């Protein structure tokens, strides 16, 4: 009686496909995080104003900058920082455009300006910080599959 051997599982056949799927999912979640920050920020940027200083707008602008910087560092790629920034830009500037009736969600107030322009600058600073961190250190993705050592 012969022993039948089962075919290898999908993970054993194509380890690169599983890794690409996980990486693509991580980028999709980063995009959704940037999109969510943009939508929430568009509706809440004018909440906290103390003495004429739009604290909520400044805090939300810093938040997207930190998100971009940490995403780039965590993914060890420049793309990791760009993806949440793109989501934030699409949501924030899309909601700042007037609709056919002329109404806007992000008005031309100091809080709106701090949120849009400050957020754009902070997002670009987060991307730049990711550029610096990924340029200084070797990519983890190149060494991860080989036990952390380079030949």
C-alpha cells in the first residue's frame, strides 16, 4: 500500500505571494488611515480655539505629519509615508472644494487655513523624515527574508 503525498500548501508554494498580499494590505490600511484622518479633520478642525489660536487644527496637522513619518519608518519605504499623505490630501482638499450649491465643509477661516496648509506642510515633513530614515538605514525588507544577515 503506497503513501499518497499531499500537494504543498499555498504558503509553501509561493511565499512571495503571501508577503506581497500582506504588504499590499498594509499599504491599503495606511491609505484608509490617511483618508480617515482627512475626513475627521475636515469636520473637527475648528472645534478647539483658545484665544484665537485654532488648537484642534494645529493638532490635526501635526497628527498627519506624525502618521506619515511613522508609516514611512514602519514600512521602511518612502511609499509607506506617501500613502497616508495621499489619502489625507484627497479627503481634506476634496472636502474643501465647494459643491454645486456653493457650500464647503472647510471654510476660509484661520482654523481652516491652519488645518489645510499646516496639514500639507506637516505631511510633507513626515514624508521628508521618512526619506531621511530610509536613506540612512538599509531596508529591512531586503534583509528580513535572509535571517537579518547580508552576504
